[in-house]
């Protein structure tokens, strides 16, 4: 009888973690486990799997050991353009530090960006021979260091780049500058007719020697690197996003009955007679949250936060579930959405559309007019949305803009919007009073034509219509997290760890260098006070952005350590199960808690399974964020490049953010984009750099250019490969000596 693979893995791990264990070879492990001859092949396969997963590692003389016993860590490496990298540990041992491990450039071996690697930790300079003569470097932070000793898994079997040719061979220059190496390409007879300058896909060969460039075979020709309509096609291929669903997934989705059965309706709390609305972006394709507010008495309201009941349709272990898990989340690019679920669900039966019945999972609060929560319960519900509102329509009502009655003709809906904001604004005030940080940023929206070319770019502010929805989503997320934690069952939480004091200190120095005063940044109140002082100031966006970079990244975890940025002890993601797999898992965990034991239909997840899902969802989220930001940047570059080619140079308001001897860096608030004005483009005078005062001064005119100046600029040069945009001052721009910087 075959051994259970999971049981074998547990026995192997127990053996290797036992007190007094001495590293054994494979044959010795088999003997120690007293495995009968017929099961030895299965043990060998289990050992191979554990080695591949990085759960155990092989050291000298082929002996096996747990990574923690040999100062080894498994994780994904994030490379930097300058050659060094950071590895985020996959698992933190109890009592160990979990911060990223710095990998110097000379210690990255043959690792590429996002590869899964094994790293050996350095415990001092004497253990790092290559570090003995290393000079202090701002790229080498004061944290754990290590070197890559093994590649467990290549992140990408293929690479995208622009085909070039030297005297003797072809090669590609990778699109991603973090790859750091050109890749030699074998074209063979070149049946694809690839030409120098084409953007191509190369299938990589195994790379073992860092002193020799990697090699690969031509796999696909995408098109000319000068064709901006292919930018987003490249993004999809580069990040490995699947745009189509497997046949069995589509078949399962198509088989789902859209009509709500009478049995299902009777089993749910009925909200179809309540006034329920959705508020979403103008171009939203899926609506996964809705709101209701009903007066119960003079001092009581019933607030309903209704979320699409995706878990009713997507069951554990089905093709739909496995595909959603693999994707982790939806991806939003300027010209398309790559959904986590097929259109039949994401845009259809799960989407809370106006005028149709939809199944929901709701957080139902009893609250006072002063935003005090008296009770909360969770229930499987059914709703009938009365109105599909956009943020713009909701804002027109809240601000009583001219024509708002025509935009929202139903007076009951208008009254509901105002009542919801009255309540949400009080919750918002309390949240900030409790220490939440105001790090809301506007979003850049790129509108593309049918060819995928950028036609219009808008900055979307986080106005009160957005804040209305945001506060109630935060409220529901917090309540669900508290419920799961209070029931002491394994769950997935959205966590944001406390920031590193050293990084906060560096941020304070930056603020001071820009002329601002800031108290102790390790005190939340001082950060809040500083953020409030920035409101309306020229440097507000820059300093907020840099503060965000100084904080740790939010992620998913089974450890409910709280959310630093929101100042919440309990927090999870519950409100977007159409587009986030972590939310779908939270729905399943919560439903199991509120169902009677005799009627429980949801699987009971163990902590180890949930931790793996949490880690995977954190990874897919980072990948999606990276792709979305890169796509927007490419469309911005295309937008400005077209201005140059068409000789239609618009003028843009800009803010000088930094002055160097070679020019000034500017930020374009409308586009949330930075660029350089090179000193060579300043033709009206010869400018000299004054390093002590961080300014440029005209030798003849005494004109001063320094940080904080408001100027007008136009595009001067676009470098698509480096993804850089240079500007020059427009003729009308008059950068006078600015007023004294506020302190």
C-alpha cells in the first residue's frame, strides 16, 4: 500500500527537526524512517519534492537539513537595475527576523528577477570574502546580507526584448532593465523572419555560469519595437498573464444557472425591498459591493454592506476555483481587464447590476447617527439594486451641482447618498482620530482607442464620493477580521507591519532637506501632524509618495498583526471577491463560522494551507501592481512621444522637485510623472549650480531655479527604452525667485 505523500513529508520534516538530528544522506534518511523496500521510491520522490519546494536543502556531501539549521533562506529575489537584489523569505521561523535579505551584485550568482532561490545568510564581514574590500555603499543597507547558492525555480522560461546584432551573433536587450544581461539568440534559419529592431520572445536555455551571458532560442516575433500599439501586448506576455480561460473553466461557468431559485431565496435574508445602490467608476465592468441604509428609530440605523456572493458559485477544488487561485486577482490595464473569473461570473451573475436580483454576503450593522456601532451580524442575503451610480453622479448629488437631479432623478436615491455620506464622514473622522494615516493618492486613468493608443489621460482625485464607499468597505473588512479572530479559527488577514525606524529617520532627513520640520517619525501622531501640514503645499505629492515608500508593503498573512497605515488591530479583505482570491477565501471562512454545524458546506482550511494561499496572493498582487504601473508609464511615454512626432507640443504645469548640477527634476501634477530639464536646454543664460543652496543661478540675469518653483514645460526628448521623458521650459515660463519655503 502506497504511503500518503503528505504523511511522508511530515515524517521527513519531523526527522530533520528532531533534537540531536545529524545531517543524513538520502539512503540514511530512508533507513532512519524504517521504510519497507516497496515504499522507498515514494520516499525518494517526497524528498525531491521537498528539495524543490525549499522545505529542506542539500549541503556538503549530499546531506539533508532544514534551511534554518544551515542559515539558509528560501524566497523570491527582487533585482535592481544596478545589479543587487533583495530576497523576501517565504517562511519566517518562530522568533526569527522576517525582513528582506540584501544580496550584493557579486553574490546574485545566476539569479534573475523574481526567481525562487536559496540564500545563505552572512553573519559578519569575515564570512563574506567578497565583502572584505567593499566600500560603504548607499545601496547596501544596514540589514541582513546573503548570497544566492541555488536556483529553485525560474520565474520566466521566456524573455522579451529587442533583437540586435553584433558582428558575430544576434542578441536581445531585455525590456526589463532588472535582467541586467543581454541574451544571445540562436535564430537558426530564421523562419519567423525576425529583423533587428523587432521585439521578440526568446525561450531561455539553462544558465549556470554568471561569467557567460544567458542564451536562448527565438520563440515569437511580436512586432516592431517602434509600434506603440503593441505596448500592452508586450505587458501581457512579459508578465505571463493568461487572457483566455481553459475549456473546463468556461464550461463550468456557462453551466451556472443565472436565475435565483425559490429555495435559495427562502434560505437568505431578503433585502430586495430595501433601497440598495452601487457606486463605482464610470467604466467599471464588475460591481461587487452595494450599500443600504434604513432608519430603525431616532437613534438607530441599519447599515448594509452587501458583497457579491462569489463563494456560492465558486466552490473549493472546482476548475473555477483552481483557475481563480492560480490567477490570484484581476489585472487592470489601460485598454483591457484580465479577470480572475470568466465574464459569465465577473460581468454577469456575480456582478451587482441595477434592476436584477443578486446573491450577496452582507455585513449588517446597527449604528447611531454619530457613527457608533451597536451590533454587527453577517448573513447570506439577496438584493435588488435600485441604481447603478458612478462616482461622478454621486459627487454631483453631494455637492448639489447644477443638473444633479437629472443625473440622479430618483429623490430617494439622492437622499440615501446624502445620508450615507453623513454617516461615512463621521466614521472617517473617527478613523483619523484613532491614528489612521492620510495617504490617499489620486489615480491616473488612461483612455485608449481601438488600436490601444493613448487618447486621453485624466487624474482622478479621491473625492468625497470615493471616500463614502471607502469608509464602509473599511468598516466591513474590519468587522469580518474581528469576527474571524474572535472565533480563533485560521483566517487570512490584510496586514501592514510597523515601519523600520531607520527608514523613517531617513525620510525625516529628506523632509528637513526640503525645508520642512518634522517631529519623531516613529510616533504615529507626528506622522499625522506632518501629513496635515503638507495639505495644499507644492511638495505634498512628492513627500507623501516618499513616505509611502518608507513604509512596509501591505500583504496577506494568517498572523493578525494589524494594519499600521489604517491604525486597525483587525483587518482583512472581504469586499472584492470578484477580483481578489483572498477575499473569496475569507468569504468561505466566514460562512463556515455563521452556518450551523449541521448545515456547513464550506471546507475547513488549516493554517498551513491558508498561509500558502496568503503568500501566493501577495505575490500575484505585486505582479499585477507592477504590470499596471508599467502599462500606465508606457502609455504616458507614447502620449508624449506622439506630441514630439506630430509637433503639437502642449504646455504643462510642473513643479521643480530637485536641483542638480546637470539640470532640474520636475513633477507634472496632472500626470503624476517626473522628468528632467537638462541644463543644456536653458538657453537664456549660463547657469551655475550652487550645491550648498541647491539651486541654479543665471550668471548674467541672476535668475534662480530651485526646488518648489512652479514652471511651465513642454516635451523635449523621449527615450522609450529607458522609459524616460525629458522636458524643457516653455517660452512663456517665468521661473522667478520663489517665495520663502513654508516650514
